[in-house]
């Protein structure tokens, strides 16, 4: 790391983690956050570290490059300060669950492993808190926001779960989104494992693919946690990793049977005498909704809560997807995209009600005595009405628990 002042762009979790690591190593830095109105001083920087909130099209990226400055994201920056091997996890859906599974698997196999990255435990902050010299591995969740600009991090292994259109407002196109994920494969030193659905997108002959789910169905059925289609994809990938990493089947089975998925990922959060409530608030894109629909396809008389912050998705795809599931009786629309989807109400096979808020959904639900299952798998981000998908999911669960039995 060259001596000089480090420009840190963004004062959120990533920026704060970088600042903490700078403090630990007595490095001079300046935080530039657009909310504060402070302009960058590129002439005084030795390098720049960008938070995910600064897309590749942002003028600050262009100005930093014009000044000839090294530009890193938070994960790249953190990698300068450790020699501990990194196992990277990416994908459109299921990253956090897979990070937790791999971390648990490594621990059960006798290694010391720590989960970091896009799961809320920033790599920089963890390195600032401890040297982590006793660790065998970091297991790092990496989003497309971070993957596209990776230049320094060299994972010993990368697991790429799946791909579906997401964050198009940030990357500009689906092709650019895929390219962002592929950058992580380019950076990987040795083992590359991808989910079977990724075969059409990846031509790298060194990549190992997990088998199709049909080939693993009997084995996966033995594990009680693997309810959703998304979890099945995660487990298939983890099984492939265990085989390539020489972890025995007993350790794998122990890990999978004991695994409890993170909250807000399609689980039954409340049952009344006549109604089940399923929380999948983390389902923030079409691919996640499709997995939830497939998982819930055997349920009857289902109400679905759909909508949130627009991220550039094709709304017609949601219409087409829902029309493949006749068990959906009513679709309750919320959030910014609720009004847009309401204009397409005549295209849905199910009854569509524009509720705007979760509280209004539950008022309408009281007038629907035939509904037996209510699912929150909104398909869009939460930022229009909530601070996070966790807050949205918690509000849903609170409303579910206070819902009167009909």
C-alpha cells in the first residue's frame, strides 16, 4: 500500500469498514459521501476505495481513473491486509445461505472459517477488529456491485450459484450484469464451481458444474431444511464443493441436516387455525419469486404479496410467471411497482388488488375467508417503504401474528 491519503467513497458499512482498517494501520484517509456535500480531492489521493453505491458509470470513478489512481472496492482493499485464503460465493439468489452453509461445513470438517462480505459483516471491518491470523479460511459473499471491479482479490475457490436478471439499473444491461459476475471467475486461482443452470453462460473449461437437481433429488430429499427450490440449488452446489474439497459425506450430511436458513427466506412464520403465513421478504427479483412459486405450488387457495422498489425489471415477466400457477387466487400489490403492476391487472389470471402497504394487505385479507396460504415474496427491493428487506419481513410477521382467525 503506497503512502499517502486514501479517498474513501461512501460512508455506509463498506466505507466505515475501510476507515476502521485504515485507522488500525495508521493510514491517512478522507471519506467522501455525496450526502455530506464534500467534494473529492483527487490530486491528494494515493488510491480510491469505492462503496457499492457508486456504480461504474459514476463520474467519481471516471475522475479517479483520469488521475491515474488505483481504484478498489472494499473487498479488494481488505485483501491487501491478509494472507488467509478466501472462498468466494456469488449468485443472484442464495448467496447468504450458501456462505453460511460453506462456513458451517468447513468448521464441521475441522477448519476455522469466518463469513464476511455482502452479508453485513464487511471484510475490512473484521480485519480491523482482529488480525484473524488463526483462521483457515474467509468465506466471502460477493455481489455484482463488488465483483465487477475486482482486481486484487484472488480467491482460492469461487462458487457461483445461479443467474437471473437483477440490478439492471446499476449495470445497464443483463449482459453487463453477467460480465460482472464472471470477473470473479477470472480472479479465482484454482477451484471454480458453478450451478448447473449456468452452463449456457460459461465457456471456461476449468469450471466444475453441480449436477442438475433431478439427478440429486433423492439425496436432497433426505435433508429436512431443503424446502425451497432455491435451497435445493444451494445444497447441490455445496455437495459438489464438499466432493472437490475432499470433505467426507458424513460431515456433509451433518451440516445439511443441522442447517437453519437465514430469516426472511421462505419459511412459515405463523400459523393460525385456518391460515399459514410464509415470509420470503429476501425474494427481491423475479428468479426468487419463481423459486418460491415452485416451492409453494402444492398449496391451495394462495394469496401472494408482490411489489416494491423498481430495479429495472421487465414487469411483463411477472405476469407471465404468475399465470403459470393457477393456485394463486389473489395478488396483493404494494410499493412503487404496485401501481405499475396494477395497470396490468387484466393480464393476470388471478384477482389483483392494489393495496399500497402491507397493513392494507391484511385489511383486505380479512375479507378473504377462502385464502389458506399468504406468501410475502415481493420480487422487488424494499427501499421504497422500508430500510431493508429485514424490516419488511419483520413487519409482515408482526401483522401475521396479530391476524385474527376467521
